[in-house]
């Protein structure tokens, strides 16, 4: 069943060219129809008719989403979703099905799917779902970039600065930290200034938030 588009609209500006929409369905006609439809709306699309082809082409660092048919002969969509999640691949998935039911859609969404649409799919609903999925992908990539940058900054501070940071985020004053570490308050002030600069933060609140993201307990 091909997508229905009762009121075709002109191509719209799509997401960044770096954003990729993977389409996976065992019906070649469906893949062709979805690929043409989404490309006409400005998306970069790569279509596949087998799980193996998709897995061979997919790159985890892509800013992407997956439009996935539930009823795949090799590995059904829900099991593929489980496999991807098991390997830490959190690509946003928009499920398509010709015989979906509420329990199935609930399982898919609980497992991380962004949407669950039935065939023949409404074009506007699909475009909306794909855009939402790509926004989620961008958010996740941004979070990964920020986490990586934060970890790099944390790795640049010295062991002594890490000790001072742990005490600071625990709410201790310079005088208390100096007493516990057996040094002078001036040294603590210097360490504190250095670690704040290396961590790229300006306030204590920012430092506490960075420590929380790094998993440092109070």
C-alpha cells in the first residue's frame, strides 16, 4: 500500500543536508514511494528492503532517524529496535504497520519509538513524525557533544583540582577545604580559580551542574 497524499503540497525546506532519513520496508514499491515522497519534502533519504542492507549502511554517528516497517521477514521491526537499543544505538524510529494494534504501538513507544503510524500512511502525519524524530536525533547528538566536551575539560584538571572540586560542589567553604586538605586558603582559591577556568564555568551553580552531569556526588 502506497502512502496517500490527497492534497499534495509543494516541496518544503527540509532539515540540514546532514540529516538522513533511513527507510526500511520489505516491499520495494513502498520504499520507492516513501523515498520519493520524503525527498520531495526536502529530506535526504536512503531506502532499504532488508535489515542486512540497512545495518551495513547505517552509521551510528549519523544525525538520522529510521522509518521502519513492523512486519519484516528477516527480523521484525520491534526486534530490530531491541537489537539497536541493546547495542546502544538510540536512533529515533517512526514505525509503519499495516496491521498494528494498540498493545504493539505501546510496546514500541515504551521502547523508544517516536511515533507509530498505520498504512496507508497519511503524508502529513509522516512528514511531521520524521521532522520530530530528526529534531530528537539532533538533541541527542548535541547532548553527546556536550558530554564529550565536558569529559575532556574534566580530564584537563589536575588531581588536586579534582579534590578541590569535589569539596566545592559538596558545599564546603575555602577555609574548610583548606583544613581537610592540609593547605592554605590561598592555595584553595588558586586551585578553585584554575579548575573553574578549565571546566569552562563562571559560577558555582554552573560547576555544580557540571559535576552532576559527570556523576560526582555531593
